[in-house]
C-alpha cells in the first residue's frame, strides 16, 4: 500500500510517500510496525493523538481495518481560516 506523510510528519520521517508491505490488520498495527522500523518513525508516531489518518482519501480512525486499503495518509489536524 502507499503510505503518505504530510507536514511535520513528513519532516520527521524524511519522505513524503513510500510503498509499504504490511501484515497490519488496523491502522494502529501499521503505526506500531512503522514505529519499530527506526527512530525517525518512532518520533513521528510518538503521540498519535496529535495525528489524523485518512484511508483511501477518507478520514478514518486508528482502529479502522486495513483490508483492501490502497492508501494511508498521516497528517496533523488542520485548521481553517
């Protein structure tokens, strides 16, 4: 699946997008897998309450299943103005 990172998440991880092979069943499982990779991922996902996630461009929750998902995007909450 494609995993996209935006704003400070991208800055901490160092890439805007990557292809990830995963056995994760949920978004939380994916976060755990990514966090275990390297310190930069652990730093980006240290406080998931400060993050939002979208699955195939639809806002979702961290307990959402990843079955048949093609794209996961992580980003901080946005404010309008």
